[in-house]
């Protein structure tokens, strides 16, 4: 690898690329042909890091292509990169300036390079996200069905509910097929579903949205999901600890899984009731149970062992 760092500012239609410390620019279309050209251009440079911001999904095709090519790509938190830009005096904001700021961020901060989802993993993630969207729409339509309205509108809603239910079934089938066709994913899925509280949909979400599961230590995996308590201390002030950041979709899935686990899983149930008996509030107790469940899942995949009550 060289000492060159690369920043890529992502928009719906364009990818603006900048190198650092020698500043060079490249603007390319954010489509299949443009991404192929981008990878072809970046490979000979052998950059130490390539940093993009998370932009709600527009960055993922480029990220997947660069991951497939084994390029050292990092998806950074936009708030962190923008705070860095301000700290260096870059107050103006254009696509080129943002790309340079990302390259400088890569050189100064040296964000950790983690395994990025390849094309197949990204497709799995897309299905998981789409399934979540369909479930949200289906819940909204069922709620509307309970409201007083004309018979014609009820029929219209019923037709949409039927269509959404069929779409949901198709997505469930696609998820099952993709996971069962991959030996690595199938092994993870089989292990995760030995846990009371983890069903096929939660398992699929964890596989796609938290691929680091089983590869990190307990503190790191808790931070990934935003379940590690953060200190709020300064001077004589001693504040409460709060969870912060992390992957919201993973945290939401773990919340629902934990609600089931505190009813059906002996380990999580006993832990929850002990915390409540000690006077912990519901939110504190449920968050601690989510973290405990996540740490257990991490240990299971790390060791390749199904759920047991005495897993480390």
C-alpha cells in the first residue's frame, strides 16, 4: 500500500473522488459503468484507505464493488467527518471540497478498515431492508382498516393488504433461499436460531446488518449495535451512562428478540427479573438484557457452538 488516502463524496448521480496529500480530482457517474471505471482507476493506486460517508444507500453499490476488489474501503459516520472538516477550517461545502475533506480525514484519523459487504451480502441486506419497509406499510394499512370509512375504501385497503402480504411472503422466501444456499450463512443461521427469541427474520437481519458478529470482542460488538454505555463525566460532574449511536436496525431487532427472550429464554428471563428486583427501571433492564443477548450471540458464532445456558 502507498501513503495515499482517497475520499469519495457520494450523491445520487455522481461520485467525486479526491486524493491526499497530493490533491487530484475525478468525477464519475454513480452507475454500474461508472463504478467499474472507478474500481479500475483505484486499483493501481494502492491507497491505504478509501473513505466514503454513509448516505442512505447511494454509497452501497460502490462500496460493494470495492469490497469485491479487496480495496481498503471505509464507510464513515457523516457527523464525524463533518466535525473533522470544521476543525480543519473547511467551512465551505461543495462536492470537491467534501471529497478532499474525506481524504484528509482518512489520513489524519486512520479509521479502522473492517470487512465490507460484497455484492451478494449487499443483496441480502437489500432484501432485509425491503422486508422491513413492507412490514411497516402492512402495519399501517391494517391500522387504517380499523378506521371507519366507506365500503369502497375498505375494499381498496383490503386489496392493498393482500398485495403486501403476498410481497412479504415472496421476500421471506427469497431470504430463506439466499441464506440456505450459502454454507457460511446457513451455519450462522442454524446457530442463531437455537436461541429462544431469535427467529428466521431476526437471524437474517443480524447476518446481513451485523456481519462482524462472532469476529469482535464483547465490548466492540456492543458498540457496533449502540449498546455500550457511554460516560458523561466532566470535572466534578458525574452523569448517567447512556447508550449512543450504533446500528439502529440491529438494535430494534434485538429489542423485539429480547422481549420474547425475557418470557421464553431462562437465562435472559432470570437476568431481567433480577435487575428489576434490584430496582432497575424497565429501559435500563431491557437494554442490559439486549446487551447480554448480543454478547451471547457473539460468543456462539465465535466458537461455532449452539446456545447453552453456560456459554461465556
